[in-house]
C-alpha cells in the first residue's frame, strides 16, 4: 500500500508542475521522447508500473528533482 501512496503523490506533484508550466500531456510526451500513453500511465496514480528512470526524466522536464531514500 505504501508504494501506491508514493506513486499517487508523485503523479499529483508531476501533474501540478505540468499545470504550473502550462505543459500538456502531449507536450510532456514529446519532450520525454515517449508516447502519450506512457505519460498517461505516469500520471495515473493507480498504475504502479512506471520506472524510476521515467519518473526522473519527467521530474527534470517539469523543473523538479526526484530524490529517493532508504530509511
């Protein structure tokens, strides 16, 4: 359940950063050199099948950084 909660927060944060930059899903897909369906999966809070690399690339494009920490 924790992984789903983390993905929900990340999807929301990326979505909010996209809104702030007026960046559409198509625009993000184009900048990431990926498909719109991949971006939809990225932004779907219930889809946990997204790689860390994809999350990092999306975060960078919207002006953010992804930090992971083992606790």
